[in-house]
């Protein structure tokens, strides 16, 4: 018995020694086999908008750290569905990612009769990226300088004024539908493939107004090329505190925020999900990056995959109710 006890004690000591002297793992979730090739980030709108800005922030941070190319691929169209479908059908290997939007993941499922993918089930959430208020802007030729004047003009000319957006089902489109509902007006929607296509028509007076991301519209507002009537958040934006909210101007509880996330195809391995989440948080937490984004109207707030999933479910419920109430459906 004494010999057996001694052998057990010796075995325990040996295991303890190996445990203490095992190499430390500073990053236990890191997948050492990834990345070995270029990473593609699909942006579902043309270059220059908020999703594109965020994709390039990630690329600039990741490329030197990972030592592989990070390529931005702009695939606009159908409210983001074209680009999102590419990602949904890609291999879940960490090499194809998507800049998700409120339109893709919380609006389009209720808006379109047929979807080529499931906005929730076909994606792995990585992290929330940032949000930006939408802003209601009008062309100078319209002759209105306040929200009250715009509502009065719209009521006097039902279905004669028009509002543009960067596509059917985007948060900019839904901001206009929400405006029609709460303000009690009838302003026709004119969809475009992206803001780059809608801005010339706004500046030329071919459409009356536009809901745009504040981050995208701010330069033109500051140059007094267009007139800003209000932001769609409940609080004023730090990037443009002089622009009042629509809520404080007589449209209580008016809130429509454009938000952006990082998504991967469904089935992404857990370790890659965690690694991408960490890389994203690191990229958006740099003081110089945060300041740059805030000054452009984007408010970065990266978080966990679970927090992103919760937001998507909440937003899906909110916008599906409006879509059903207004009766918008797209074949």
C-alpha cells in the first residue's frame, strides 16, 4: 500500500510540474491557422458612405496587424440584399465578412416577400460597429427653413413632394415612411442605389428632400449646399449640436437610427468569432479613430456578439410593426 501511495503522489507531483511549466497562452482563442490569405469585407453600398468608412477603418487597423491584405468590396443594390446574399452563401472561414446594416438585418425580412437569405439565421454576429443619426435635409430651392414649414407645405401639396433614399428598405427609406406616419403627410419615396446617386438630384431640385446619414451629409450641410431641418435621434448629435431633433420640434418619440455591424456567414467557428470581435474592438477603441468617427457623425460602440444579437431582435420587432401598419411590401 505504501508503494502504491508513493506512486500516486509522484504522479500528482509530475502533473503539477507540467502544469506550472506549460507555455503561457496570452490569447487562448487565437486561431493560429488564420489568416493565411486576403480578407474580404463586403459593403452593400457605394464608396463614401458610413458603411464604407467603417470598413476602411477596420482594414487600416487589421492589415498591418494580420499581415494579409484586407480588401473592401462594394456590392450595392436591393437595399443591401445583393451584397449580403454573397456573404450569406460564402464559406464561414473568416475570409468573407459583411458590414451589416439595420436595413439588411432588421427591416428587409419584413419588407420583401421573397428573401434570398435569412437575415438572422444565415449570419454569425461579430460586433456592433457604430451608429449615426439620420438627418432630414432639403434643397435650398424648396424655400423652407424649418420642420414646421416643411410639414405645412407637404400638407398643402399631398403626394407632390418627394423624398429620396439610398434604397428601398434602408433606414433612410424607413425614416421617410416614419416621417409620413407621424407628421401626417404624404411625401412620395424615390429610391436610389446609393446616396451618391441621390445627392445630385437633391442639389438640382429634382427631389424635394432626403434622409441621409449625418456622417455623410455633414460636409454639404456645413458648406450650406443643403438645408438641415432635424436629426432623427432623441438627442442632438455631438457632431452637429446646432441641428435640432425632429422629436423636439413637434414629432415626439421620433427615432430612426442607422447602425452598422460586422457579420460573418453562419457557422463561423467560435474561436474565429471571438478573435474577430477582439480585433474589431481594438480597431474602434483607438482614441484617434474614435475622435475621427465622432467628428464625422459616427458614434462607435463595439460590443459582444450577444449584445448585437439582442439589438437585431429589438430592431426587427420595431420596424416590422411599422412596415405592417403602413402596408409596404416588395415582391
